C-alpha cells in the first residue's frame, strides 16, 4: 500500500520537530499580540476566481471538485492559499472591529503533475489587517526573524522587493487588468523580457523597467539613488519608493541585514507593496508582503493588509532535538497480579504532571517505575544513570520524583 504522490507521513520524530516549530511560532505570535484562527480546508472555488486573486497558472493547479447538495452543487477546492481564506474570514466576521492581528498553522494543497514535489505544504502564517504604515511592514519582518531566532537560526538571508513599483510602471502601458497581472507574475518570476513581448512599442518604459529590476543594493541609500534617478520622468514611483525607503530605514535601525532585489517576488500575485523573502543556505523558508487591494476585491471595505508565512516543512529538516531521556516521562511496569492497580497509580502520576506509559516501551524515558505485589511495592530507577530507590506509597514515589530529577 502506497501513500498518495506528493504527500508525506510524519514519524514521531518528525512530529516532535514539527511541534517544536509550531510551539516556537505560536509563542512568539502570542507575545507580539496576535490571535490564532483556523479556516476550513474546503473553500468555494469562486473565492479564488471571482476577485482575480490567483493567476490562471495557480488555478490550474488546485484540487477542485463538485460538492453535491441535493440536486445542485457548488464547486469547491482544497485551499491553495491561506491568506485569501483569512481575508474572507475577516470580511465575514471582523470587518466592523477595526484592525486585527491574526495567525494560523495550516496546510495548503497545490497539484504538481509529477508528484515529486510536495502537494500538501504547511504554513505558519501571520496576517496584520487594517494597518498601513512603515511600522506595520517592519513589524512583520521583525516578527518573522524573531520566530526564526527562537528556533535557533541566526544566519537568515532577507531579500526585499516592492510590487507597487513594478505595478506603477505597468500601469503606464495601458494593459488590461488580466495582462497586467500576467506580466507582473512573469516579471516577479524573473522573466524581464515578458514586457517587451507584450508591448514592443514602449521601448522607453521597457528600458526603465529593465534597469529598475536589474538593480540590487543593501541600504536605503540605494533606494534614494533610484528615487533621484526616476523622480523626474516617473514621478508616480515616489510614493512607493518613499514607503520602501521608510521600511528599510527602520529595519536598519532594528539591526536587520537585508538585500534589495526588485525581481524577487515570485509567487506573490496579489501583493501591492513591499515583498520579503527569507532563506537559509539558498532555500526559501518563508516570505510575505503587503496586499492592500485583496480585501476590497473580495467585497470588503477599503482595508490595508500585510502578512507572511514560514514553511515548517523546510525548517524541520534543519532542527536537531536533544535525544536525551525526558525527565517527565515514566515507564510504569506492573507485575501480572497488580495491573489494575497500575492503571490507578498511572492516573495519579499523570494528575501530578508526569507522562506515564504502561508496558515495556522504547528508549527516551526519564524513569522506570516497577509495581510489585509485595513490599517494597515500588522500585524506581532513574534512567539512564541506573540509580534506584524504593517506596511503599504513591506519595513516596512522588517525593522521590520531586527531588530535581535525581534520586538521593
């Protein structure tokens, strides 16, 4: 029996690493004032099509089927994106309550023809809705880096881009909304030549865009030079450049190291402002950005928003957990005549905060507790040191277990 292509099982060891990532992420989000949400695995297909929130290329890769309801039905999908359902949740439930700081841990599902790449991909995501400021953009970057530091990662590469700059140039080409989204997707995917193929009669704009996308830098001074270069001929770029400069200035004050690469927005079709990618060893482990147009496109009021996602699947492989025995885990081994008593004693120990397993078990326990049918009733062994002690009551066992994890 084989599992479905593109999906994976997680072993107990892998689940331990997954929960480690999840716990660090949840802890940091709660400390930063975010609240957890969960949206359905199934969503209506029109959520992703009617507002043009996903490109045709992405829509061809969704898991879609008809959800029958009596004699009629509605086409639904396994969610291919988490931001769009959270935006839908905000419009449905929180639109009248101002700004919202939300986070989630959830999978997305994307069909990949060969099955050699993951079709189920987990995300630890954050959405900050209702705030549009340099501070909000910098907060998201800082929070993402804080989570990664909490996991023990300090060599993280941060790349910054800005979808608004590219969109404002494209707006001068008199493209249809569909053409603009298609070109933006191709450009942010690194295909700068896409513009020349669609509008060969605009060579001056093609040259400006090619120059803009080819520039890379590591300081706000780099962006200020771009502003001086383009402000006279392309004044519409100034608001986006001013916002971009403000964000990187603040990130510099926070001690964040970054690289500006305007052609590095792959996969961010509905983004309108700053975009950031996080990578380690050449592998992208997270990213996000500003998407101020998304909620209005979905029928909500004008509401700015931004967010990011980290990819626990990729972070798990970089985490090494301590394999030493866990002090709070007890293996309880009752003699044949006192098994029922063993269940009662195990319950008392669990109420006291210990994890107790009945039977023989596997390595990884802090203690072995043997329950005998004659005095001394309990024989307690500290693992792996081998130190032993005995007791005649459960209270005596708890007293032994309470001495800083060691038998006197």
